[in-house]
C-alpha cells in the first residue's frame, strides 16, 4: 500500500501527532505506511567521558565541521562519569527533551528541556534512581517511544532473574526498575532496548535471548537466540521488518520475524572487533551502517552482507568507533582514539566518510554516544 499523504485532510508533513501519538512513533495508520519524512536535525548531542556533553548546532541541517563558527562546543560538565547513552524524546507534557545516561551509580540520568539553555548546568536535572541501571557502551540503551522511556545497563541478580532495565512513564522525571520473571540468565548487563512501534519494544539480553513486550509492561522471550555472543547494538528497517544485531567479536546477524526463530549470520567485515553500533538509514541513503572498534565502518543494502568503507586519514586501527546516529539525511559516527582523544566522521551516503577534527575542544575526552533532535531517528 502507498504511503499515507494526509490525516483528516492535513498533509502528513504538517502532522506531528496522530490520535495523540507522536508521528515518529507510528509506522502505519489505516493500513498505510507513515513516511519518516526528511526532517533534518538542527542539533546533535554527543555524550563523552569525564562527565562531558557536547553540542553541535546546525541551523540549516547536517553537521557542521569544527572549522565552522560555533560548530561543536561543551554543553555541560558533570564531573566523574561517562555518558554512554544520549537520547531525544518527549517529557510528560509532550514537549521535546534530551536525556543522557551515565555509568555513575548515583547520577544515572540527567535530563533537560530542549527549549532550555543547555550550557546552563542548573538546567540539567539529575535523577538518582533507586536500583538504577548505570549505562553501558552500545545501544540504543536509552530510548523514547509512544510516551514512554526505557533504559538498560548494569543490573543486579534477584534469584535467577537478571534485572537490567528501568522505565519511566512521566517523561524521565522518575524511573522504576523493571522486574520481570522472564529475564532469566547469568549475564548482568543490558546494552539495547529498542522501540518498534506503539507499545512494542524489544530487548536482547544476556548471551543472547530476545525479549518483547506489546504493552510496554509484560515481557516474553522469543525462541530465537544467538549462542556464545552478547548483543551490543541493534537496528531496524521498518520498511522490510528486518532487524540487524551487532555483537562482541565482530559478529552481525539479521532477523525478519522478531526473533521467533534464530537470527541468521550476516557477512561481516569486522573480524574480531566489537560491533558497537548498527542503524538503518532511510531516504536517499537507504543503507544499513555498522561501526566497530579498531577504526571500522561497514555498509549494506540488505543487512545480510556488509562491505567495509575506506575511511579518510587519519583514521586507523587506533580510532575506535563508539556510536552512530542519523536524521536520514546525514550520518554521524563518533569515537575514541586509543590513549588519546576523540574522532567524528560524517557521511551523506553511508559509504563515503569525512573526518571532522575536534582537537579544538582543548581537553582529552572520548566520544561515547550521539543523538539528534529528530524524534524516532536511528541511534546506537
């Protein structure tokens, strides 16, 4: 069926919500596809080590290079923690909000209204979560969808249960631990929680079982599993219904039935390098893009066979890619240099990449997460 063009005679491009639900959280309406649109990001948030969050403001879209005036700068410094998660969504009044997740057990979550001055440290609200889940590299480990937030990370064992998830139904103002008897296993870490549509969420946990909820409350385990590897990241193509999962040791897998059966192995170019991000980018790019340690990025048209990208100088095996995001027009990948600083790469086609220097930041930090101000945009 063709994409939907109007809702109640209003052009779909002018619609932000359908029946009270954000358009970005809806894939179909009346049996027709809801197009993702071509909205370009005007702000990118980068989470880093040393408690720092950076901002890249781009009034005309894209991602401005370091040489451009005001392209990238420090938004806030929260001290001793690493911001492994960054996300954009809505608060409990359906107003846009940024949330970043750290690995600090007393400072797991910080949030700020997208309309506030993000360089004012007092505008960033800290949420100290009881039995909170400190963020882990990979993802998306923090995600918004259909009025709810979920986050996964380091957890705890409760008998045979693996408790690595927390949720918020009030825009991230407060969080509760998700206690579900289906989360069984010995691994005590969650890397991915993914919003598909409506109240359907999927999370791969442990080595590696896939859990799903269709009411944002009760989770069930699928039959499909990945033996011997942990899922560090996951992306989704809503047009084809395909998921792609990246793991430790350079493995990539694809699945088309929401993990009712075991995922199939993709052709990976990553060797044994850990895969920290994989996203599907729509629009004219129309590609899967995955990133890994040791300076590796690969792309695929179908998620089954990946081709390595040739990266520009000075990228090499010591430049470890950590996170990737897109607004379906521009792709931005960020990372860390072994023993050194950080790196940023951008692409407009998912194949060719431009290196953006960030040495002017004036401090040694590693970039660990990234998100843009487009609801539902892919990030990992």
